[in-house]
């Protein structure tokens, strides 16, 4: 086991550091252009079915399933090329990587994300996020169920979890309790789900945008 750090900052990727809603919107436009509205709608049906089955977004997996239904559709090749060559760095939220650098003065920065084993690490790499956290990237199927592994790989006296999903923040808080400070950047569609906001307890800290954390120090993060 590695030596225990005093603080480890755990950053989600989608809609926390990177505007994944815009990536999805761009993909929707590209799909409609290449395969038409009907087949585009079918792709997103498959995408949602697959997410229900495996618990995370799998764009390439949905594309493979779509291919089974339409094996001769030439639009498939352009869609896979679009996904793998997407300029993810242009979809980083303003100041997001500056925030990563900002917290590294106090502790280690680590990506803690859900996702598939190809596209999600590719996204982290191409966006510059992986480099910003010095390669400290963890990607699980359900990250809130893997906290023992997180502790094993990055042991710390205290964790700060920054995530746009209040559901995740709540689940981790229930497990780690006072060992974690939860930070909720109110970005992306999950962060504005009225039902979720009404039924789940608030995070320890909420900010309108990830860049707001540049104004925080250990005291305002309730860590001193």
C-alpha cells in the first residue's frame, strides 16, 4: 500500500471537469446528419437500454449494437471516427484544469469516474485531464461501490469528492461519513434534476461552476 496522504481530491469527469452534455449534443447532430433522424433515434434507444443494463454510458458499445441491426450502414464508420477524434479539450469547463492544479498544493488530485474501458480513458487522455492529474485515473463501473479499492490505491486521512451527481455524493457520504467532504458543482443536466435536488440531502459545499473553486482555500473547503 502507498504511504497515506493527508488529502486526496477526487474529480469526476463528465459534467464536472468536461461538458459532456455538449459532447452528446454534437454527437446527436452528427448522427442525424449521417444516418438520418429515425436511425439516430434508434441509436439513442439502444444507448439508453445499454446504460440501464450496465449502469454507465457506453457510446461505442451502443454503436456496436446498432451495427447488428444495420450492418451495411456506411454512416457507422463516420460516427466511430467522430467519437475517437473528437476534440475533447475544447469541451473542458472554463478553469477546470486550473482547479486541479489549485488543489494540488494541498494534496493529490485523482480522477474518479464511471465508464467503459476504452472511450472513458480515451476521453480523459485526449482532454488533458489525465495529464493534469499525473496519470492518477480510476474508472469503475459503479465508483461508489469501489471505495475500498480507492482507499487501497490512494490512501488518505481525508478525501474531497467533486462530482456533478448528487446521488453519487450522497452515496459516498453514507459510506465514508466525516472522512469525505462532498463538493457539488451545479453543472450539466443531472445537477438540475428537480426531483433529485428535492429528495437528497445537500452536499457539504455547492458551487455554480467548477471554476468557482479557484476562490476556495482549506478554510472555505472546511478542511482547516
